[in-house]
C-alpha cells in the first residue's frame, strides 16, 4: 500500500522558513515524479514544485521560484520542500503527490497517482 506522509508544517512569521518532508513508502518510486501542491483557504489546489525521483532536476512555479527548494533523499525515501522568505500568501495546506504518468516536471493534480493527507502552513504578517 502506497503511503505519502507529510510533516513539518506549522505557524511561522513572514520572512521565516520551514522545511516540509514527505516520506514515501509502499513501492519503488524510481520512475516517479514527485510534486508539492498547495491549497489556500477558498482557493483551488495549485502546483508548486516537482522533482524527478531518479535525478535531481526540479521545477518551480514563478510564485515560489528563488524562495523554495525541493530535494530528495533516496536512502530515506523522502522528498523535502525547503521554504524560505515565507509570505502570508504562502499560507495553505501543502500536499505531497506522486505520478509515473508524466514525462514533464510541470504537473497537474488530475494526473497524480498518489497523495498525502497534507500539512498546514500558516504564515503570519
């Protein structure tokens, strides 16, 4: 049974940092693209960042580029999202997701195969 479990969310002041983790289990993810999505209150879920499990190329949406860094630790079967210079508009539930259906690092939620339950990030002004 595939499981993606996020952790690391919390309350932080604007300008601060948080690191989210996503522990993956239940299968081999070497062919998968891992993504982070977020859903702010009253808004649709949006794609944030991605990484190919087998290699290190990453992709970031413009709103987080230069502030967020996605990485993976193959030995720990875990992906991370280092979030720096946080802004109140980054407040959202952050979800980890995985797919083996995408040849692109630009992801959409409808193609993702597996999802975590999410972790809440709140950035106060």
